[in-house]
């Protein structure tokens, strides 16, 4: 048997075995319900905090304005930037709160890379979904939501709708495909599981070397999808 045939055979066997295992896995798609379970939220928060992220849990979007004011005051932030979600209807109430802030500037296309590097103290974005098992936030950058928000400013604040919290990556992908209704996958999804970190230099873990030094996750329970 050739090396190519051997590799293909092993791949086919792995696919069959994976299919058998998936039949034994509970179907969580209909619940997406790590989001509504205490365990799912606790696991999500625990995994994020293990990666040195900060998690703030709110009950409803009306609390976001006061929480942001508190964060801005406590951290002495002077300039922040945000852009509309790729799912505006989900975060409509939150966006209304953000528009009242004198510190936050909504992206309008006039921002330069220098603004992101040197002017903005933090960037605020909205999650497409979240994954409890790994403490991961899924971002869907697009026309409305710039990738720069989560990649360049020293602090990344991200708002997560708990109704979009999935048990694991497989469940997220299943639901994402179902909601897409046959549309092609987006060209870019960003998975964030903590602040930027590296251990390249002398094997010493350093934060903020290649992106935000801090990740602040604000979860909101009572958001209608």
C-alpha cells in the first residue's frame, strides 16, 4: 500500500469513528443551552479567568451605561471606539446605551491606524457567539464591525449575549450553519480566548505583546435574539 493510500485510509477511518461518536453525543443544538444553564456560564467564566480575562455579568442591557461609566472612571480612559454589531437587532438596546457616552466614538470610517494605536484607550465590540467549554468569544468582523477594535487598542471590551453561549465549538458550527440557511461561510471569524500573550522571549509569559493587554467580557443575560 502506498503512503498516500495509507493516509487516506486512516482519514476515512477517523471520519467513520467520529460519526459514530457524534451519535452518542447529546444534541444540545436545540437548547444552545449552556447559555441558560448556570453550569454553562460558570464554565465560560472560569475558562476566561484562567486566561487572565475579566468577566462582568449583567442581568439586562439597561445596566450597561452605568457599568461602562464605572470602567471609564476606574481606568481613567479618555477615548474609546465601537461599531455596530453584525446583528444589530440583538444588541439594539445596548447600542442605544453606547450612543449616549461622550467618551465612546462610533466607527465612521475616518479612523486611521494611528488612531487605533495611539488615540483609543479601548475598543468595544459585540460577540457573534461564545463557547463555554473553552471560554471562547466568536467575533464576526464585517462592514459594521472593524477587526481593529479587537486587535489594536490596549484594552478590548466585548459584549456577549448569553443566549448565544454554546457548549462547544461543534455546537456553535452546527447552529451557525443552520442560521445561515445555505449562505456561504464568512471569510473571517475571530476566536478570542483571552488577552494577547506570548512566551517567545526567554520563555517568560508576557501580555499585550501582539494585541490587547486586557480583555474585559461583559455578559448580558436578558437580550432577545
